[in-house]
């Protein structure tokens, strides 16, 4: 594998925040994300590290990358293969110079000074390792993955079979989705959305980057559990707000992304919970995970995806 690294001419040896963006055929949204950063970020020094996961050479986002050389705080890594989300982000974090790292998708628009709000929160709370913003869909509705509990099997089961949504105010059924919590209040949680999440560099140095066995999906959930095991909190902070154009790239490979999600769920279960269960319980969870895949596959086929 070869990586072409294009560095700008800046000489700073440290920043408040390193913004790490992994791009794969994100179209017009990558430019919107970069413009949003430059428009909203104030009173904080930051660099952008963009890793392109072998986008199509005639694709809009790839062509835009060439224009980023005009900015003096940008480093570009062009990979000749799709490294996946976890591995690509790790490449960025390896060279990051920020005190805090912001993992950011290439299809995000910031409503306010998200970078400073999140960075200040980490700086002012020593026991917090990760923090994330309120994430909205394009219609203004709440995007649930940005506020999640620890994904224990029982809680995941209630989420998958619909009991969590059926009883949104019951904490017992909402250990995963946390629907019972106020979305406008700062809350400790188990995991954040990988579309926008910030962590301290010191946490990265202590627990490491994303687990690269997860090509895509569940890497941020695994990171949240590892953060908790290291004795640090993961926090949802709705004072920072973004809109996420969810699924911009995965919609192009809908069936494949469903399968990757299923594989990641299985890997996550085996990594964290496999040894806690007997053969019958393992069989139950395996059937549940793959059953969820086939259900989503049927729905996708019906919708013509």
C-alpha cells in the first residue's frame, strides 16, 4: 500500500485541535464540510488532516481535494486503497499535532462554533475523555446514534426488537438508545456518533486509536467502552450542534454496507461479550445479529435498493 502525503507550508508544531476527515466519494458534501469549518470555527487553532480512501479520480470530492492546498493548515493523505474508517482515522491521528482530536465525517455542517465548544469542554473536565455534539438530520430531527448507552446485549436486544421505541420513557428498555434522557441536556453516555466526536490526545495515547478489525461501524462503540474501562467519561454535549447528511457514501453501496454493519456487530459481540455466554446464548445472539441482516436486506430489496 502506498500513501501520497501532501503537506501544506505551515510551520506550527502544535494546535488546539486536529480535525481528522476521512473521505470516500463524498461528492459536494466535502467542500460544504470544509467551508463550514472555516466559517464557524473561532478563537481556537486547528489543523485539518484529510485522508482520501481511494475515491474515484473523476469524483467531485476528489477533484476538490486539489483545491485544499490553498489553506495553510491542511495535510492530505491519498491512499491507493480503501483503508476503511478506523484504519484511515488512525493514520490521521498518528501525525496529528492537536491537543484534542476531532473525528469528522465529510458530510457535516456546523451550526455554531462546535470545535471550540467541544475542545473547551474537554479542557475543563479532566475526567472526560470523549465528547460529542447534538446531531440533527436534514429535516431537523434528532439523529439517535449521537447519544447512546453502553451496548450490553440485553439493551441491544430491546433496541433491535423495538421495545425501546415502544417505551421511550422507560429507562429499563432504553439502555442502548437512551430515549428517556433529555436531548437538550449534557449527559454522560456510552458511545457517540462517529460522524463528529472529539477526544483528548492523552486518551488516544493511553488506549490507542480505533480497533482496525472494524472496517466500518462499531469502532466508535468499541472506543467508548475502552474509554470507560480506562476510567474516563464519554459525554454528549448539546451546546454544540451539527447537521449530518447521513449515509452519503454508504447509500451508494447499500447492500454491502448492511453486510459490513452485520460483520462489525458480530466482531463487537465476540470481542466484548463472547466469553460471558454459554453455547445456547451464543447461538441466540448469532441468530439475532444475522437475522437482523436478512430483515434489512429484504427491506432494502423491497425499496429497490
